C-alpha cells in the first residue's frame, strides 16, 4: 500500500515538471492606418531559473506577405538572459530559431496564417516581462513598380516643362 502511494506521489511530481502552460493569445491586437497590427504582451516569471513562454497570433489574409517583429522590455532585474526566440507555423513548422541573443528582438517575413513564438530565458527574480510583437503588410513588387513608374512620369513631365519654359 505504501509503495502505491509513493509511486503515485512520484508520478505526480514528475508530471508537474512537464506541464506546459497554454499559449497567450495575442489576437486581435490594434491596427493603425497603415495596416500594421501591434500585439502588447505581458507575462510573469513564476520562479527564479529557466522559463518558457508561448504567444500565439494570426497574420490575416489582407496582405500576401507580412513583416514580423518582436521585442521585449521591462526585463531589468527580472530576466538575466534570453536563450532563444523561435517562430513556428502550425503547418510548416519552425520558421526561425533565433538563439543566443542578448536583446530579445527578432524580425522576419511571414505569410498569412496562424503562428506561435516561444520566448525562453533565465529569470533572475520573480516579476513581469512586457513586450510588443507587430506585423506590417509588405507591398507586392507590382505595387512598388507602379509607384516608381509614376514617380518617373512626374519627373519626366517636370523636366519637359522646364525645357519648354
């Protein structure tokens, strides 16, 4: 009987070490006039030592390509170092493993879809960590070509007017 209780307690302790917290859902975020979506993040380190926090967000279909940026601040006195920041997509897997950085920031191009990024580090004390993640629509090459063509046309017309005047 004592062996069964001891085995049950040991298995509960072992299982608690592998417990994973649910990702923090960053949706919907705030959208500015240019279409940039900003997600404000906040999480607490529960204990001193290694920590891992997962954030989830969605890049909408309103743009064929997005520029993803994430940065974390307010970490002085709470986080002694960040060890990795990984961006993953549910269908394609890991996109960017970004390990060994001193400032928690990253930038990458992503397609529309659902994503998670995992921030790992070492907490030097218990406290809050805040940050910002944002996605900005990237213009298509045809849009850029059209804009450059329009600028060239305006320049040609201005030069022609000077010549005729």
